[in-house]
C-alpha cells in the first residue's frame, strides 16, 4: 500500500485513520450518555459553554495529569474530558504543554507507558526527546520541532527508543490545541507503531 500511495500520503492516511478511530472510540469509553454527548461536543467543537460544564464536574481526568500542570480555564474542561477518555484507548497518546519552556509532557496514556516501558512518573514534566537515540534522524527531529512551533498538524516517521534501549519505528501524528485567544496551548500526539 505504501508503494501505491507514496510514503507521505500513506503516513497522512494512517494518521487520519488513527484520529478518526480515536473520535469513534471516545464515546464507548465514557459510561454516562449525557456526559458522553457533552464530551464529544467539547472535543470536536471545543465550545466554551460545554467545556465550562465539564470543568465544574468532578472528573478523573485531573488525576491522570502531571500534578505540576496548571489547568487553563479555556482548555481545562476539554483537556480533562479528553484525557479521561484517552486513558483507556489502545493507541499511544500524549499531551504536552507547548506554552511552557521545554514543551513538557503533561499526560500520557497507558498505551504510551506500555509502548515505551516507562511509567508516568518517569516522563511527566519532560520533553519527548528522551525517546530519541543514535538512530533517530536529526532531520526528522528538526522537522517535527518546526511544525510543532507553527501549530501545524504533522505526520512523520521516526525511530525512537524504549526504556530498555530497544529501537522502534513509529509514526508520530501531531495535532495542536489552541486557547480562546487562538494561541498554541497544547500539542496532542498519537504514536502508531
């Protein structure tokens, strides 16, 4: 299939499939039908009215976030809803705070921990560069940084390394989340192996 489509088109297609799968699976993760509807609306539209409603509700999402991360009012509810749903998904998902120096990880799901062999406590507050190693392409890293700073959706294939030192090939899919002022706030990353 890669040869028929070309590598860039293939990566783009696979990334879109992953984001679509994520969108389809989120409702099944949340048990309450009312909450599920509100969360999906919030995730897909980022409507502030719905986000505020979710933000006021007790939510397990806060327990999944890095404890030094300060929730922002305009994306806080969206983030809590998202991480609560993303935790159970079989796709490696991480969220970083692009507004902070070093772009620290503020959320990784169980699939990310399984893929990398690292616990949340080992990765929270750190930049994802700890996954890079001698076989990681500098050109890929440079391209990734450039697109992240621009807030562009981006798909790239890279070699990263597990805690054990074992290399693995993965497709990294970035999607930016902006705050109410349209400033970059968070970067959502799906990692397909």
